[in-house]
C-alpha cells in the first residue's frame, strides 16, 4: 500500500496542512523531504528505516556524505535536500539575532549556537560580531582544534573584529565530549582576548561553551 492509499488524515502532507508540522513524527517529516519511497516501501517506511539505521534523526542529518550515500533510500539528490533543510534551520535561527539585540534574546542566542556547534566532531572557536546596539553583524568560525594558546590567536580575532567594524563580541566554542565546565585554557584565552579587544575599545559580552544540548555562559558565572 502506498501513501496515496492511506486515509487523508494520515498522509504526512495532508496531516501537516490540517494540523501543523508539530503534529508529524520525525519519520513523517523526513518522508516529506524524501518526497517518495522505494519499490515496495512508502516514503514513511523508508524514513523510519533510515532513522533506525542511523540511531536518531539528528545522527542522520549530521552524517557524512559517504555514510548517507551508502544507505538504500538516499541518493545524491536526497542527501542534498537533507543538508539544505538543516542549513535552512540554522539560518532561520540566525535571523532572530539580526532583528534585535543578541543579549535581549538569550534563548535565541543559545538556540542558534546549539544549532551551529552541537554536532561538530571537533572543537571550533567562533565569534558573533555585534554592532553598538548588540545586533548581529556576522558569525564566523575562526579556529578549529583544542582551545589553547596555539589554537586561538588574539591578533586574528582583533583583525576580524575591525574588519566587521564590530562594537562588541560574543565568543563561543563547543566541547565535543559534552562536558560544559570551562578548562583553565578556556578561561585564559578569554582573558587574553578581552584584554586585546579592550585596546581597540571593543567589549566582550560573553563566552558560551556548547555541550550536548546545553550552554555554559561565562557571563552568568562571573567569568567575564
């Protein structure tokens, strides 16, 4: 039986239009992105199988191309659609920071950073460049690897800050281990960056550590 043979209220597309996207399961939402099933299997059945094979929807969406393309039900076109959907979600969260002050919407900032950094398999150090009203000018990943003196260069951070004509910054980096507590190296580089940026009259507002679904704020813990 194909999806066309299902009752209208159970078809993912009709269900979404009638009840909203929140009413759909992970497999039903994924089925809409896939567009169709394979021989003998509906799109929802293919979606359920893929989620089970990868362990979760999140692991599927963040899987490397080679792994995805090795599974039945995902070709290059479908892989591109999944990656495009994930990037659209990330850009949607970024828009919330462009229309208003980042610190006036701390949950929007956390949601954006979680979407950007939570699933990185390596450590990334990022900067949110803000104008004098604390609205987002740009977001950049500046360094990869362990946060230490060799990994993060204050000179490069200052250079990029001046390039964007930013008045304030928020730092963020992820801990792939999921542990949120800052290391001594994290605290040291934060102090060094704050001192370097103060020389060009730029404020450091916060430094977020991104774990698995959680954020640690240096500001909230009195470290900024």
